[in-house]
């Protein structure tokens, strides 16, 4: 069969996009690799739950689309939304559960560099349709509960001037079993965290219907699935939810490190029971071509949104304690500098409008 030695820019971009998907999945808990292997070895399996998101419904600004074209500052990047849900049932993977962990994985397709940004779950943003309103401002993790992955992705694109069309969501039940199957992961636990970790294990073990083993001392040590899942949920220490998102990223990195040491046969055996905990927009066929390309990619930087110097916290009446971007426009400019090295980014009019509403709705509660 004749082939051409040349590819146009669209073909190159499509090939590059396919090459990074597996690594992005690995960042979230390495579940997808097992799904692929399971599909290959068990042909009758339904595999992961796949959603088809229509880009027309994802509120990608026209100005942002222009920046993704050749020559634009966002050209050559793939951005994927990662959602960790408090889902306890399969149906809650689709809608009805809050996304307690929200991350954007931005991959530079030329260098393989990956930047991770946690979007704090209590961030006060425009979450889209809710409670009969076409637009509603509240904690951003409510978007997933209101309209599932599509609304959550739409929320990120609207507020942050992003072009996200792909996502991966997992329920936290899968996290514990993956870690146990890998033989545990290594984390450095502080003395302050020990008691809180053990307290959170009580709730986690009740949901997972399993026993738990208290962590007895601080230090770098091997944690099992229940312990590591409880570690992800700690927020009652200095740093609150800001520190919790850092713990979540530490757990993902530890899982990645442990999984890379594990042979594929063992991974298949480990993850068979986790297939039902995956919900994604990426078809498993695309992933079949990607095994073996992980080494090219590496996490080079991580951060949180809103940025530390550009945020505050406050109790916004009945909406409770929220993280408020003091100036949404400045935060979005910072985000584009961080992800895409764009030092001259100008936000869309929509972001300016959302920022004005956020200021109007929160300022009365923040006055001293």
C-alpha cells in the first residue's frame, strides 16, 4: 500500500494528540492502561464509559480557537480536564456528584512537557445553567453535579478562556483498589497529617466496606489504598483545601511512579475491577496505539487556580465558604502565562463580564 512521506499540519497535530492521551490518563490514576489491556484480552468487555462531547456545546471562545491555530500562542498544546468525583455509584459518574478534584493537564506536543493546574473546587465562578438560571455563580465543583462532564468542561472553558474538549473522570472507589493492586505507594507524611489521615480513614473504609490500618508515625512510608485515599481528603491542616490539592497531585505522581515499575500483565490483573469507575470522552481505540510512548512526557510544573496572590476566601452568604478570584481577568492572564508562556494575553469580553459579576456578588461579604 502506497504511503506519503509527508503529512499536513492537521495530520501531524492529530498524531501528536493521540500520542499524549495515554500519559494524561496515567496522571489521573493509570486506570486507562488497564482498560486497554482488558479490552484486548477480554473481547466481550464493554470497557470504559465513553461520552461524546460536542465542541459546539463547550463554550470555547472564538478568540481562543484562533489562538490554537498555527502561529497562535495556544497552538501545539492539548488540554484535558481531569475530574475526581465523590461518586459512589455508576450513575453518579455521569451526573449528580461533585468534582472534588478538578485539574487541567496541559501538554506541549513538541516538547512533551506537562503542566498541571488544580482548579480549587470552591472557586466562585460561572457554573452555567443551574436552579432554573441560564447562568449561576457558585462553587465550581457544582457544575459537574448540575450537568455532568459537559457542563464541567464548559465551565472551565467559559471562565478560563480554554479550549478543552476531552476529559477523564473517575470515582474515588477506583483509587483505593488501584493503589492496593500496585502494592501501595510511597508518601511523606507529616506529624500534623497522621491524626487527620486516620480520622478520614474511618469514613473512607465505611464507604469502601473494608477495614483500615492506622498510620502510626510520620515520615516517608508505604501507604495502602485506604490510607492513601484518606490522605487525599485531608483538609483540616494548615493550608486547608489549597494544601489538599497538593496532596492529590502528590498521590497521582506516586501512583505514576509505582505503575511504571509494574509489568503489563500485573497491571491488567490489578485494574480489571476498576473499569466501571472510568468515564471519558476519549475512545479506547485511540488509546490502543499509544502503549509504549509514556517515556517522552514529564510533569514539569504544577500550580493552583486562582493564583495565590490573586485570590481570597470568604463566606458568601447561603453559598458558604468560597475561594474568590479577586480579579478574574488577572487570574486568567496569569493562567495563560503559566500554561502557554503567553506574556501578552488579553482576556475575552466574556471573562471580563464574569469577573464583574463575581465582584458584584461577593464584594459585600468581603468588606471588613
